[in-house]
């Protein structure tokens, strides 16, 4: 499929989400014309964005407490490679957010159609807590090998995909349909190879993020994780990246953003 057609289809699909598909503070009303509304709105976003790397800002859902789930589109929508990078699915694992903010706030990106979700669990981040406002571990709530567990730090929720954050992320990833997904966590320090083996993306991430490749077991076994659902249901590949407990600022704002772009196939203009 030509990349321009793919980009327009993604924009149209995201515009159909059951929340405002594009939120740009101060954006002017789209002019009346024969062009599709999603194309006109996207063009407005490009001109209005205060950050040169940002192409679109999309609200793709709300948390249980009604906080927005926000994705930023960076880079080139016409690029042949696409990626989504996610941080803070666990609200007490906030250090990786600095990597995504550095990508968002820096120079424009080319060679890659990149979406970033800096805060996948806004209620948890607000409380500095692992789980969402209902007490559910969002990385145990996806409908792939889901298993009911007792209430506690890794509570699965009452049923698979019971949480609004889970449902919104699933819709978003289906709409974007990225080739590559990176989900950042802490503090186990490594590139998770369980379920991904020696896939090229895992190898590139290990090389450019300067992290070892390791297999993580989730303690008593992994059930209902985002990586299990995505790698089973969609065509791309998702790799979980675990940073250390206290990565340095130089790593978060220099080594990691630069290395992540290289691993995903993008570059700064």
C-alpha cells in the first residue's frame, strides 16, 4: 500500500475513535472544502504544533478517572517504517517518560512514522502507583492468556480487558497497526526476549540502548500482558524494554533517545 494512502487511512481511522481524535490547543477551525476532514485537521495540527517534531496530538481514550490518554505523532507519516513507543503503563515506573519527552521536544524526525504514548496509566502516575485507579495491573489485563488473580500488586482485574485504559490502547494499536512497538518498564534492566527470541528488533534495541538481552518470567508466569496480546493478534513485533531503577539523566535524555531512534530506523533532521 502506498505510504501516503496508509497515512491518510490511519488519520481517518483515528478520527473515528469514540473520543475527540485530535486535540490541538489554539487550533483554528478547519475551512470548508472538498478535502476529507481528517486531512484538513492534520494539516492544521502541523502548522499549530509548538514542537517541531510533533505532527499530531491525538487523545485516544480516557482513564478510569477521566484523564486523557494522549499519543503524539512524530516524524514522517509517509515513511515506510512505523513504530509506537509506550511508557508508564505502571504508574510507579516513570523514568522512561523522559526518553519520550526528549523525542517529542527535540528536532524533527525523518525516516520513521513514530507515535509515542508518554503516559499509558495517567491515574497511576498521578498517585505514583503501579496500578490504575481501580487497582488493576494494566499489564495483566490484556485478553491473551489472561488469568484471574487475587487482588494485589499484579491484580488482573475481574475480566480480560475490563479497564478503559486497556480497551483504548487496543483500539489505538489496531488503528495505527505499527511495524514495531517498544513498551518501556522498570527496573529489571534488559531487553525481554521471552516470546520475541532473537527477533531483529530485540537485537537492535539491545545494541543501541546498551542493555542485555534477558528473559523475564513475571514471577509466577506472564498472563494477560500487552506484549502477549500484540504479538499474537497483530502483524508487527512488540518488545518490552526494562530500564534500571535509577538510570542517569544523561542516559534518559541522550543515549536512550538517540539509540531508540537508530533501533527503530529513524533519525533527527
